[in-house]
C-alpha cells in the first residue's frame, strides 16, 4: 500500500488494537509509542515519525502484540495446546465473503496450510463441520482489523482442550493463492502457540516477506511443544497377496483390472472372496448440478437441526447411516435408491457414467 501521514487517532487506534494503549492520555500515548518502537527494533523516542508510521502501515499480521509479548516469555513454553488434544485438533472454517479466491479453493488452501505444520511436528489437525466441536474457528470479516491488517489469530496461552481459539481474514483484502496460503500458515503458527520471528527468517515474520515455507526458527519451537512429526502409513500393516492392491478404508481390492469384494474379521485379518461379475442396471435418474455456492438445489440439506449444531457448509446426507458429505462447486447431486437421501458425484465421473436422456 502507499504510505501516507497518519492522523493521531489512526496511530492511537493501531496502538490500542495491539494492546499498547488503553487511554488517550498524552503520557500514555508516549509510553505506548515507545513500547511499540522497542518491540519492533526502531529508535525509541516516543515520536511517531515517518519511520514508525511506515512500520505501522506495513502489510502485517493483526494478532495482538500484547499476546505475542506474553507468548514470548519463557520462550513460549506456556503457549500451546495440551498434549491430550494436540494429537487431534479440529477447526471449523467459513470463508463466506472471501475475495480473490473461491470459497472452495480457500478451504483447500487452508487445509494445506495446517497440513504443512503436521509435517514438521507432532500436531494433527482435521476439519469439522460442527462449529461447537472445533478448537478454533476460521472466518472472514472486519473485526479487529486495523489499517493494513491481513488477518489475525488468538494464541493459546494457558489454553485447555475445551477452550476455543479464533482466526479471521480481512474481508477487504483481495487475495491471491500464494498470499492466502502464506497468511494462513502464519496465522496457524499463532494458533499453535508461536510468536513473531522479528528477524524475519521464515514465515512467522509479522510482515509479508514472501517466505512461503516453515523455516528452522519455527520448527525449533514447535517440536518441543508437540514432538516430532508422526508418519502415518498409507498401507495397512497386514501383508497383502502378491498382485493385489488394497484401497485404504474403502474395502475394495483391484486385481488385473477387476474389483473384488473384501470382508474384515474382528481380528482385522482380511478375508478375500472370489470375483463375481456384474452389469450395471439401465436406469434413468434425475440429477442436478451444484454450480453456485450456497444456492439451494434438490437434495441439499436445509435442516434447521443441522444449522443449529453448526453444520453450515453446503452438504447432503447419504443412505449410509445418514452420513453427511460436503458439496463442492461442480458436483452433481444424485438421489439414492430410497429417494430420500442423496450423494454427490464429481463432474468427470458423472460424464463417464451418465448420458442425457432425449
């Protein structure tokens, strides 16, 4: 952004937002400016001159620096999630109102940002569709945004597993994917207990510096909190017959291009059954494509009970135990055989499987 001379009120607003200022008394303002300058490595003279104002207007993280200073004490040892929940943290995200990237793409990028942290330490994170099941919420808005703030997040100082953190992206920012990913990964660092890296040697720098990856500075502080990263095997422990491929969790086997059935006993040993060939019945279905975020289509859940429990994202319920499945832009919504439940189908699979009836 283009720097300009700030008004006294704008400076006070910024200092108050970051916890330096509680009242507008002249002495209090001078002390607040001095504390801000000291924290940012500037000349401490209590004068909010051009250098200090340039720093204030720099595109930055909006996490309160008062919380960051608290997190720094003792090397940040007290700012972390307890081990009881850090192995399975859950977040709830609603990117309604995001600019520059689509809502669906924002969800993908944000998931990639939390996964990046799981690769460098022992923390594990998953998305939940229930707001009240989350350890932190992610949203888009104006609350707590001052001047050039991109986003902010709470730091888990003294948090327990039932505490709830918060992260917010500035609704006035037009994002591109690299900026969104870098900002999200940075704010995740705060959610996990990191303070700012004032040397700016990695993406925990308080200002955008193009560091899109997690550096040694962050790893050296995350591993003592959450341990070394845990490798999750992609394949089951049980040995597989030669030439067979097991799809994790799907209970299907592919051999020589044919799909075989599979059962699993209580001792978790796989029992392989013989191949049986089937031909799909020639049936006519009615389907509708989901093309606009939030627009109600046939089969989409519109239950007040779901909304009340925090399940706000577009979804359908399948015939399998009424399981909830999220909808993404482009999905086709297909009715189940009972006519009461529905399931989504990706456009490429739909095109390969179905043809229009004339």
